[in-house]
């Protein structure tokens, strides 16, 4: 009896950036153990043509949708489709995309931990990911009684530089804001434009403007005049999950469309955010000590002794500068480290991660996770599915 023909799956992705290279690597991993599937790489056309796609004799498609009209054209093929771009809100398609709301939330928490009181967001128009990142950023700040100034630039074609007019606009906007400013940018291209604007306006990075972008792509960052801090997105996981989703759709046709949002890997901190916006030198020294010893069990008395003040004085000065107790900051930094390790080191047990992050044991880590984040360490390891509410 002849073997059944393999299902042909079309991958319509360009390869202009490191991001899409990473997604493609994840797709390769996701299809590696699917011998019944033949993966066909198709050059992504400027305009989706259903008839042309049908000529490829495909049974499924993975692509990035960047135009509203393309959603209807893809649906017209009658094939299962998985979109891997967050540019548009596409409820009629299956989507595996970045958890952009979570990116914004983590950006706000990152800056708050550094003691900033003035915030800004620089986004681009007509881009769903930009809107979600800005919303997440502002939501966390609002919960703590803070606000963020915002400027929105015209949408940029992928890989293009921001125009001189946009740079000048950013400079005028920055000059009107209180400093030191914690500025979160939609992506690294926008962040590089901000560095140009800061140079033109004689604003220092990070002293006047601390700058955080998104993408963490090595080659573009190498052209920046400043070492930019940036989010590393989980590109390979997006590709892997997209492949797995399409395999499910091939086996079970007619499933309702679903959106899977993949959390970022981590923030890679560099010189553009290398500043603690704390005027009290004792508090700044305490924060440095916590950061340097975050993998150990840390006691407040020990911190006070190291910075040369009494515990009571340290607590008073800490609350005045950051509106938080010293030990709360210790746990916040340890939990941040634990979240990164849980995702990046799946070979370590939760108990081993707890020990490496200064917690007494796995139970202690679990208690802090539930109290601070509303989830278990296991949920953190798998992208907070248990507490994300389907976001």
C-alpha cells in the first residue's frame, strides 16, 4: 500500500531581520518531528494572491500579515493559516505573537525599580504591537500613581531609519519633559532615533534620558552611538509554537481561531539605562549591593552594615526615596532573576533556581511568586499561562 502524500505547508516569511531568522529557526524545530509534513519556503509577495497560493498545492500557511486586506485574502484560500506578526489585530486568524502587553508591563517595572519618577513612551502609529506595549507600560505606572508622556511617530517600513523630521520632533518633545526621564521605545529603531534626538538637544544618555528598546538585534544595535538596553524577544518560541499550532490545525480542521502570546525572554541592560534615579547616595549604594548579591540570601541588617547606616535609618531613607521597604526590593530583584532563570534554564529544578536566586527553598519561592505575581514558579517557567487570563 502506497504511503500517504505528505502535507505541504507554506512558509511565507522574509528574512530581512534577525527577528525573522529566529522565528524561522523555531519553525524548523517545530516541524522537525513531523515527517508527514513537507515544509515549502515561499518568497513573501507584496500582495497575497489566493490563486497563486493554491497553485503551490498547500495544506496550510504560516506567514506574517501586515495589511488588513491580506487577512481576507488568506481566509479566501480556505487553508488553515497561522500569523506570526503583531502588526494588526486579526481575530479571524490563528496568531502566535509576542505578548506585547507583558513587554510594556516589564518595561515599567524595570524603570520603577531604578527609582525613576518621570516616564515617557515613544511609539509608532497604526501598529498593534506599539499600542499594546504602550498600554502595558502605562497601566503598571498608573497602578503606582505615575503617568507617562507619549509621542507617536509615523509608521516606519521595516528596517528603515526614522526621518530627520521625526528626530527633530522627538527632540522638541524631550526638551519639554521633566528629567531624569525613563523612556521606553516601541523598538530599537525608535530608540536609535531617540539617541540622535538627544545628541541634537544636548541631552545625556542615561543621565538625562534612560532609554529602553525592544528587539535586541546585534547588527542594528552595533550601529547605535550608545549601548542600548533592549528586550530580547522569544523569536524561536514564536516559530516553534506556530509550527505546533499548524500541525494541530492539520489534524483537526475547523478549530476556532486562537491567539497565543509569547512572553519576552529578558531585558538585556546596557549603558542606556545604567542609572539609578535616586538622589540619596546611601539608597543608591544599597541598591547596588542588592543587585551584586541577588543570588544570595540577603538580610536588611547586612545591607545597612555595608552602606554604613543603621537599619532604621536605611529603612527610612529607602521609603523616602523609593516608597518601598528594603526587603521588598530584595525580593523584587530576586524574583526577577528567578523568572529569567526559570525560562532560560529548563534543566534546573525549581528548587535549584530558588537556591540560585537567594530564596531559602522551593517553597519560599512559591510563596513569593503567589503573593507577588499570583502564579506558581511552574507557571512562570511556561510563560505565566495560569495567570495571564488569556491576554
